[in-house]
């Protein structure tokens, strides 16, 4: 057993790709979030949780959040994988929605860019994206932010923005003593 573990939950594969890249780079153990229980997770000193972003929530994150009292002295790295292009704004929004104040001060947090795959999407996700598309379409095109423009430009398509290089800061954090 290595002393780092990657735990992930992915619907359409982008998060899984990042989780595997990170685990490979660190020679870390890797589990889907429903394949590992807290008693096993506690044995690692570094825990990297990777979860797809869905309506601002991080998939699979309840395993970490619900067991945080047992994990607060670990090196914890949270990686949310979303379609957003916003950097600092999205980081703050997602942290505020998912992390407690104590966690915000104690974990390392990253957002990496995934993709959108309308071919694989289940009917509910497809419907949610359709509603989002319709509401953006109804707005003044001159006032749209880049994320909204992105939803319009990629609607109905298969797009993949995953980038192996973007895991480098995460690998650095694991390897340093902070
Ligand atoms: C219904 C739905 C809601 C989404 N909500 C968000 C979101 O709030 N923020 C974001 O950045 N991306 C959002 N996305 C995009 C996904 O996070 C993106 O497709 C990501 O790559 C998913 O990872 P996965 O393939 O591992 O499931 C959403 C996608 C769908 C289909």
C-alpha cells in the first residue's frame, strides 16, 4: 500500500481520466468512491478526492465531508472536474458550496477542466443542459460570460478539454511538505 490514495467519482469519464493520471504520476492507490470505506481511507496520509462537478456539487464528496473529523490531520486535496473556464471565481463558488469553513482552511483545492459528452449523457442531464441552453439563449448575447458562450458553442456536441499537464500543480503539492 502506498501512502497516497486517489478516490474518484465520475459520470462520463473526464474525472476518471484525471484520477488515473494523478494516481499513475504518484504511484498511488486508486479507488472509486463507492469502493472504499472510511476505515481503509484513514490509513493513508495523503488523500486526493476527484469528483465531477454537477450543478456546483462535487460528486462523491460526501465520503470526505461526512468523515472529516477522522481525516482533518491528513494532507487532503480536492479536485473538482467541470466544464467551467472561470478560474478564481469558480474556485470560490465551488468551495463555498461544498466545503465547511474549517475545510476551506485546511485542504488544497483545484478545479480542472473536463468536457461535455451529449452522446453519453443520460436523459436527466441532457434535459438540465437543454434548460440551461434555453435560458442562456434568451439572454442578450452581448452580455454573456465565457461559460455561457461555451454552453451555446458546445451544445449537443462531444468536447474534451482534459489536459494532462494541468495535474502538475497537484503532483507538486503532494510531493512538497505542506
Ligand atoms: C447536468 C450537468 C450539470 C453540470 N454542472 C456543472 C457545473 O456546475 N459546473 C461545471 O463546471 N461543470 C458542470 N457540468 C459539466 C461537467 O462537470 C463536465 O462534463 C465534467 O467533465 C464531468 O465530469 P465526468 O465526465 O467525470 O462526469 C455539468 C454537466 C452536466 C451534464
